[in-house]
């Protein structure tokens, strides 16, 4: 995607990674987003932290990688987010997020991000067996109905057999996730008139984001999640 002349990077992008081998490549997203003008911070779930190199990511982003909630009285070490990409988003994170569970820092930020009406793009990544569970489909539809831009389907990341996820890491759509977020930032959120606020744009809480996966078949998603039968 070529960025629109109207695109203005809102400032701070939180890249949230979950417990998948794809998380090893989050530096690719960091690099792409920095080229687009984003100040990127990486947040990992406890299992996501097993796959990343926090020291290398700190050097790349200029920010420490956050994994757990800070202690009472501690200062915030990251600037507040203007947008979020959660990728790879595991089945566990997607289902907990849709249920409003905030038992990790990553989930707390995602639940809070919905309440703040931040632009959020989610890229679920799982195998064909776990994708067949009806709870995942229901969770994705719920998140999309609340404004999350959920990218999922054969045209995004084809499902793979259990135990083979690491073989498909090179097909993960980091660029697509960022392009979708950039598009949201063109469509939504007027420029903040107060430059002292530290936020390049402000959110309009009355305008939903994302798309309704219960009725729309989007070209990048490749299917209507509510209508398509579960994969065999």
C-alpha cells in the first residue's frame, strides 16, 4: 500500500506479541513501522516473551519491552499508545480479550484500548485444529463488531497443520497489518489541536473502527466468519 498524503502517524504504536514462533520476527514490524514514522513499543505476553529478544528489541525501539504490570508507585516507562497492533494474536489472547479478561499486561492494554477507542489491528495466528473451535470464531466476530480490525483467513495467513507453525513464519503479513493500521489513521481521528497533549491525533469515541465480520466479506480477510463452516 502506498501511504495517502493525508496519512499522519499518530505517534506511538504498541506492538503486542503473543506466544507463537512468529513473535520472533516482530522486529520486522518494528522496522516497517519506524519507516512509516511510528514510535514503536513492544509488549509481550508471558508466553510471547519466550520467543523474543528483549535486549535487541530495546536497542531497536529505544524502549524497554514490557511483559508484566508495573509495581504500585513505579513510573510508566512507555509513552501512552495511539494505536495497537496485536500480532501474532493467539487463540488464548483472542478469546480472553473478547471475554474482557485482563490478567496480563498485554490483555489489560487490549481491553483498555477498546475503551479508549484506539485504532487496533489484530492478526490471529493458529493452526487448523485450534481454528476449528467455535469459540475462536465467536471471539473474532465480537472483537470486529466492537471496532477491532481483525485480519484472518486464507488470503491473510492460510491455516497450517498443528505443529508446523514455525515453517510458515515467512508468510506472516506484517506489512498488511501495518497498512491496515495506517489506513485507519487516514480515515479516523482528527488532528489534536493541543500540541502539548503529546498525542498527534485524538480518537472519536463515537465512531466505530474495523468492520462487521458478521455481514461483510472483505478482500483481505477472505471470508465471512459468521457464515463459513468450520474448517475440517
